[in-house]
C-alpha cells in the first residue's frame, strides 16, 4: 500500500530550539540509508535496528518536519519529492557531523598523547614511579612528564593549566581544586643511631618535640603543614630543606632529628641507619590526595592514572 499521508495539518512552529525542530542524526542516517538501498527493512538491518523501530523513527521525523518523506509499497520504499530534498540536506548535516567527530577524536588523541603530572615530593619519590610503570603498560604511547615540588607548587601548576593531575600531602585541599583520597600516611620522628634520643625509653612529648630544633621540609610542603598543625605552629627548624631525600640524608648524617613520611624511611630504618623515635599525643597521620581543577574531572590518561592509584 502506498503511503501518501497529508501532513499539512501539522505545521511545526518556527520558534524554540533547533533541537526541537531538526531531526536527530540517527533519523537522518536512517533516511540516507533508505535512499541508498531502496528498502526501509534493509536500511533498518544495515543500521542494526528493528523494522518497527525504523518505521517509528521515519513517522516521528515526518511529524516533526510536517511533510511525508517515504512512500512504501510491496516493491520497496521510495522517497517522496520532499523526502529527496530533505535527504540532500541530511547528507550535508551527516557529513558535517562526521567532520565534527573526526575533529573531536583528533583532540582526544592529542590529549591522550601526553600526561603532565605534578606531585609533592614524597608521592613523587616513593609512590608515583610504580603507578607510572603500570600506566605505561596500559598506555605505551602516552608521554608522561612529572613536575615534583611541594603541595603549594602543585596547586599553582594545576590552576595555571600546567598540569593535568596533581598529588598533594597536606591536611587541606588548596582552593580551586577537587580531590580524592588515594592513600594514608604517617609522619615519624627519626634520628641517627648516635643521637641521644635513639637510646631513650620514654616516648617524646609534644612539648619536647616542639622545643627541639629539627631538620625540616620547607614551609608550603605537606609534611611541614602537618607537623606545624600537630605542634600548634611551634616547630623549630634547625635546617630547612626542599626535598625529602635531602632531609633524610641530613638526618642520616647526624645533623639532628627529622620528621619524615614513614614511606620515605623504611629502608633506612631496616638497615639501622635511622632510628624511629616514639612520640605521644602528636597527631602525625595524614591523607594523600589526588587533585585537579574544580569542575574538570580527570579524563583520558589522567583518569587511568587516578584509577591505578586506587588499585
């Protein structure tokens, strides 16, 4: 039976959003397939949908446009004159959508070709290497650059658009950043075996720790932030150094007691190059966090790296 319905009584308005007046890409692709194969059923199979769904989509498009597009008969389906004209327009729209998709894919490929990571020192030295090896196995074509610094510098890099994902160690999340806790850590007080504290039997009290000059990380680091909060801002620096490795080397060399992440001193404690000094009533636990600019959830390789930190 021939379909020559009169859609003249259904006149779409000219106002409102184009999304309500222009058929979606799926409907336009179906119309192009009908024009190409001459059968609604074959067009439906080509696009992986059922024939009833295809018929419904064509009817919906005809109602939306207010004109008949396809005549069906036992010999197949053919376009009406209006349908042939709409098909020409549809072809241009689909070609533009294909160009749009290709451009978007090129942007994704460019994004996925590199990953810029900014991390505070403890995470950069003791956790990130393992995560990056695992990421390399997943994404061998992604070039990764690592910018190591204190937690303040990490936040600055992210907010300036100079890094895609960051990792910090402080008590708080810098302004303008979203975060997720990825691990937990604890600071420990350590000394060289020759230091008098290495032979003491009683735990250090907060007052004694605060009164003693210490080998410390610089202000702005997550480690210093946690210690200052634990001691009420009363920590006394003997030496301030800008890396965990430098603080550890100074402590091993006998410069004085130091406060470091337990992640950083496992080997030295095991070899008795450093001695862990018990403390009491000092809150030295902290969360390690992944951070990124607010509203910009990690995507591509940054998302994959974030997933690996939780594995």
